[in-house]
């Protein structure tokens, strides 16, 4: 028996309940060509939305969190740092939660469009967006306007 403690050194090793891999059934019945076209276009729109939200994670969301923190605690630097840190974490993890849900919808839309999609695109979208957005932000920051010399030195 698989759960016999003598088989595994006295430890009950195995998968936690409710964590089994997702098993997809057969692809849904094919709809009309117009419906499949709509579903594929909707999936493409969801993919574009994932790219936009992923790009927001790299600069606009952290900057928005720091702006909100500056409005809340502008006179106390220690409080500003604490509020900014909490808000950056909340904004970024909130965006990741939204991205995961969009990815699930993308899988469903692709399956409805007649494509046997079983895995999401979030990892690939995140990688591609990172490869494009982070160097672009670095160029802007270092060369175009983010990092300006000050009158006092550094």
C-alpha cells in the first residue's frame, strides 16, 4: 500500500489534498467559424492586456506607490520609506494576482477558440516584457532624464 509508513521511512510523503495537477478534458466542441474567430481575437486581446500589466510592474506601479507614500508621509522620511515599501509590495503582488487570473482566462479563451491550450503564457510574457522594458527604462534613467546632475555634486 502506498501510504504504509514502512514504505517511506515512517513519513507520510505525498501530495497535499487539493494540489493535484489540473486535468483538462477534451477540447470543447468547435463553434461556428465566427465564434472561433471572436474567441481567438479575445484571447489575443487578453495576451495584449497581460503584456501591458506586466510592463506596469517594472516602473509605473512602484512609482505610483512612491507618489502615494509621498502624499501620505511627506514630512517623515522613515514613515515614507515604510509606507512606500508596503505599497510597492501591495501594488506589485496585486498586479501578479491580476496577471494570474488573466492568464487563466487566456487559457479558456484559447480552448474556446479551438486550440488545445493546456498551459498559460504568463512566464513567456513576463520574460519577453522584462527583456524589452528593463533595458528601455535603464536607457531612459541613465541617458534621457531620470538621472540628472545636481548643483551640489553627485
